[in-house]
C-alpha cells in the first residue's frame, strides 16, 4: 500500500491511498483503502492515509477516528494518531497524517513502515523502523 | 500557513536488506517531487495525487505496477482520494488494467455523483474516461509470483511486508 497526505499553503488538507491489497486474498475482497473513513480521510482539520491489515483498519474506522479525536477531544494530531494506532491490534496498522496547522504524524504498531515527511520549516525525514 | 507533506510505502515486518535502502531512496524522490509542487503553490489535492501516481509507477510498492496477487494469481487494485476542503471523495476497487488507480478515483470524485466504483463498472468507467490502461501482465512481478507461491504453501494471507513462513524455524 502507498499513500500521501498534504496540507498546502492555504491550510487545505488532502489524502490519497492506493493498494494491491493482500497477498493470497480472496478474489473480490475489498480492503480498507477504498473505504472512505477507514483507509483514507480528510477534512478541515487533518488528512490521514493508512496501511496494514484492512480488516482491522475498517473495524476501527482508523482515518476518520484520528480526525474525530482532534475535532471532539481537542487532541493534537500526534496525540490523536498515536492513541488510535496504540488501541489497535499489534502488527496491523500504520498511518501518516498532517493537520491543517502543518503538524505531521507517522505512527505504526508493526515492526516498521516505509515513510517520509517534510514541511515548510525545513524538516525532512525518511524512516523505516 | 505552512505546508507539510507525509507519505508511506506500506507497513509490516520489515527486515534490513539492500531492498530497504532502495525503497528509502525512492521515498525520498517522491517526497522531493511533492515538496517542489507544494513550494510552487500547487494545491494539496493535486500533490497527493501526483505523489501516489509516482509510487504506483514503481514496482517496489504494493500498488499499481507491483501490486500483490490474489489467490487466483490476479491483481485487484484499489485507491481512494479525499479533499479535506470540500469533503469530496472518490474511490475505486477491483481494478485489473488501470495503470494509475488513484487518478481514476479522482475522476470518480469529480465526474460522477458517486463515491465508489468497483470491478467491471470501474473498468468501464476507466475506458469511458480514457485513462491509461495496460495488460494485466504489466502489474505482475516475479517477486510477487514467488510471494503468492510461498503464501499458498502456508495457507496464509499477508500484508505488505510479512516474514515468509517457510523460514525453516
């Protein structure tokens, strides 16, 4: 699975995710990615793209849950993303997210997640584990 | 307001290897692509589509070219996109020939009254819109053929990066 989230200089957020699914999945199985709110979500507060085991991500409505925790619990992006991933079954989920304020979160409960981020301040990060 | 960008290339049980470094290098290229577009003032929606297209076109990742195989040895690709400013969104599932599923998802968002098109209907929409397509063989890599064989032997289903069960422990 691959994904990207961005907030532009006008504070507008967007999210995109694309995948081939899981190896040896049943033909016809629809994963998390095309389900808006589970694999991909964006609103005026943040944008989120997820990766991992789609069934877990759909049960948790992961991407929308991050946005909801920011909107209704007034959590920072890092707090919302971290708490959502932490509550899911270990080894199932990773996500990248940005907020309309320009914050970045990249959380996962797997061994690793191929990820990269940058922002207007000069921050640049590429990581795996 | 300041811009920000983050991307991923999948999660799982990732082991250190030459491949890992190659993937990191591609991620940095894709990141640089997105950064340049944001710095030039392009909107977030355009940038996320552009970056995901670049990732789909690289066979190192499980999306587009390089998608993993179903139990029947076929590819079934999925993608979705959402504009936070408007709440508009689009998605596709069960694609077998579309080179860049993320762009078809955006067309669903912008050209139809719907959110999700799947399988034959999504393929027909792709033809109608004239998006780039390829024979199913374009998407299949030797590595993914081997992964399917290993996974069938162990009767498992794997996410992007899984430890082969035939390790011999």
